[in-house]
């Protein structure tokens, strides 16, 4: 094996591992401080309300956004968070794709992408591939991207499709 392919494969594997270990998934939160001890004469606190139920992954608010999606802003985030695996033009040929099995989706394949609803894409991006029965190597980006950024990325992905996406 020549030195160039070995370096390329090594770089691809290292990039994929670095993305998985450091750049993907939800960001950790600082632990909550310990509660203070109540004074001996203090009255009992009122009963706490039950926490609100978490939003179900299948009810992602992709199309009910108050702010219009911005494909240009989405392109910038796509290049940072998505192109390493999906490629800069969405061909599923990013540098890290060499080390992934299954290979990343081809966002420029309109025959595959165009039938997919924005809500579905929102769920895949925010909660990861495993949330829709796809590959767990598609990490959840909800810890790195806001809901608006995800909508912007979806708007950009829609510009990559050939044949073009028709809403």
C-alpha cells in the first residue's frame, strides 16, 4: 500500500472517531448544586409540580417554525457539521465517509431525498439516525444546533437535490 492512500485512510478514520467522540451528540451539562439544608423551624415547602413531559421525537417542530428557514445560513452549518460525512455537495463522500458503514445518505440524490418530509429530516438531524431506525453513526446534532439552525440546514439540503426538490 502506498503512503498516500494509507495517510488518507488513517486521516478518515481519525476524523470519524474525533467527530463521534468530540463533535457529535449532546453537550454535557454541569451538575446541579446540592440543595441547602432547611432551617429547623422552616415550614415544609409546597408540593412540587410534576415536570412537563419531554417532547416526543416524532413531534419535531420543523414545519411549524415561526421564522423562515435560511438556506444560506444552513450551508455554513452544513459545511461545519455535515460535510465531513455527507460531503460538501451532499454526495455522501465526505472524508469520514470512507470509514463509515453504512455510508452516509446522499443528500444530492433527489430520488431518495425529495419524498422525505422536513419533519423526518428534522428528527434525524436533532435526535440522530437511531431515532428513526437508521444508522446510529448519524449522531444527534440537537446538542450542537438549535432548532432554527436545523431548519436552516434542511433548507440548504433541499437545494442540493437532483432532480430539484419541489415543495
